[in-house]
C-alpha cells in the first residue's frame, strides 16, 4: 500500500502542478487538433495496458523518475512567463510521463514512445506550421520539381512556385504537409510502443516516418501541380483524396519496415527501487517542492503589449483600396484572439468588403492566419491561387459554412514596404530577422 500511495500522490502532485496547462488544453478541445486527440487516446490505451501487463502492481517511483519529473516541472515554471504555453507544457508533460506507468525491463524506465505520444497530443500543429511550415514547403517544392523533371515535363521552380509548361502554380501553406507529418509521427510512436522499442530505435522509426511523409507530400504537390497547370480545378475533397493516398503509401512504408523490436521477449516486471538512499530522498523532495511551487506561485504570463509598443501605433488608416473604412465592433471570437496580442486588432467595413487589420511590433504565435480562425469555427476551407495586385501577392481561399460562402485573401506588410502572401511566410522571415517591423496583417473577406 505504501508503494501505491506514493505513486498516486506523485501523479496527483504532477497533475496539480500543471493545472493551468490542463485548463488551457481542455478549453481548446473544440478547435481542430488534428492528430493530437488520436495521440492522447493512444497514450491512454497504452498506459492502461502497461498496468494490466504488470498485474496492476505499483512500484515506488525511482530516483531517476523523480529527478526527471522535478526537472520538467521546474522548466515549465521558469519558462511560463516567456514561452508559449504549448512549449512550456512540453517540459512538464515530458517530465511526468514516467510517473504514470510502471517501469518495465523491456523498455527501461523512460518510456520514450509514450512520452512522444504525450507531446504529440499537445496542440502543437499550429506552432509547427509557423516555425516549420516555410522550410517544409521549400523542401516539398524542391522535391516535387525533381519528380516532375523525371517525367520529361518543362518545369521551372521559382521560390514557392512551380511552373509547368509556363503556367506558374503556387505551393501554399496547406501543402507544407504539417498535418501529414503529425499523423506519420503519431503512427510511428504507436508502432514503437507496440514493438516495445527503446529510445534510440523509437527515434529511428520516427525519423523514417518523417522522411516517408516528406516524400509522400512532395508526390502530392507534384500531382496537384500538374492538375492546376492544366487548368483543371480540383475541389477540397479531391485535394484530400490525393493527400490521403500519398499519406497511406508513406504509412505503409513505416509499418512494413523491419523494426528489430523486442516485443517477443515478454514484457518484464516492474523495477523497484532497491533502497531509500539519500539520492532518491533528495530527488523526491525536490519534485514535491517544485510541484508545490507550481501550484502556489503560478507565474504570470508576460503582458503582450507594453507602453512603448502602444506609443508606436500610428492609428487606423482611413481608406482601403479607395473605400472608406468604417470600424465595426469585434465578434466574441475575434476578442478571444485579441487577448495578449502584441499590437492592435480592428474590424472594418469597406464598401461590400469586410477588412480585418492587425498591427504588431514583433513576430508572435498569436497572429493566426484567417484560415485557421475560420476552420476553428466550423468553416470549410478551399485553397485558391495567389491573388496579385499593386500591393504584392495575397494568399486566398474560399470559406463555406452552411449556405454562406466567403472569398478571403490575406497579406502581411512590413514597415519598409515588403509584403508576404501568408502568415507562416511572414513569421518565419521575421523570426530570422529578414524583415523589420512593425507589420500590418490585412485580411479581406467578400
């Protein structure tokens, strides 16, 4: 009973220390989390299965388990005022996963596949789309161009555009393949747990999944580019079918690869700490101390807009493309995204068009693309080709919900006149210091 009570108390302390994180995560359940829900569902199944295989016997957490959990919670508490909660939660979740499962001899004390599933269950796809979206699009564009050249077609690549037979086709943000990549990694982690792989082999299977999905996404981009260059307009359903076929091929490759796992060797029994040495006592004390600190002294999140930033705001423009801008009240959804936004947000009417202007002084993950915001409220998104005018290129899409349809275009403009066709392209370049702020994010719906 002592072992059961100690492990239960440790798990309870870990969960309580991350209370703010769990509250934030549950508030996002209604938003599109893609592979995240599947990852945490698989994690729950594997945790229950681990206890079942261990005969429901609980061993006391080891010195290493306590030390890892204490380190994760400490990193969570220290970084909470500075980093997005998704990244802070990553530290806390990673550190505490070992508290939830018995340590077995076949995989060691750190359950790498389960830790990976816990991280994949975080709402990380949006952050990954901002940080990795542009590099993944560049890789997909390069590889798709190489594949098309093998067919003998006249292909020319220019940045994120592929011209087939002189017809340019833009590789947009959805073609980055971030959602496909998340699905492939989740499957790799599930297989790693089924095969009882240790950390090194788990990393190897995940690396294989990443390579396979990148190849599959490049093939998808190549096929869609050929269709677009011929003038054939494919609906969103056709895009999903092509992407699904490519993803299925990549997943089959991951499933069929020899894994070298040790599932056939049995599951082993739980490892119990040999003695209550000073090392374990110190690690346990440090863990509970940090857990109490996280529960009692919750760090405040850094204010998004300071006085200096507010003083820089030049005011809203009076016109847009020749039409007078008439400010309108923001909807509840827009007000939610305005919380802790490092800048200003305004909603305007310009003739028959609705214009949303966002002004910010620094690159931030709180600048959501319009497609993300609309998708989260039930709209169906269909990507459209780039729209060009005197102000540069705009990304565009069609949003449909019920009987209502909107044609939306979006662009980011910098203080020196540079323009970016979508939010991920701006964020990546701003993060690397390639563009100077402040910036205007302009979204037009009609």
